[in-house]
C-alpha cells in the first residue's frame, strides 16, 4: 500500500525551489490531484545517466528523481 497523498506530496516537494509562489501553488495542487486520482507521474530530465561527461552537479537532479520512484 502506498503512503497517504499528503506524505507523498511532501516528500516530492521537499527541497524544491520555485520562481514565484503562484507557480509553487499550481504545481503542488496538480501534484496532489494526480496522486489522489492514482494517475502515474511522468518525469523527464534531459541527460543520459550512462554518459561519460556526467559530474557531481548532476546528482542533485538524480537524487530528486529518486523520490519519484
């Protein structure tokens, strides 16, 4: 059984920064709606994890993507 929607949303939003408050509220609302409806989340980050030119800076987004699994 998956965690309650509030816990899932809090885990995914933790540490995220947004340009403005309206964007944060919109994204949080849409995330909660998807989680409550049981719709799958699709996330994309534009780099190849097997590439030779990855560096330490890429781990920030890799770790955040891990919370979606």
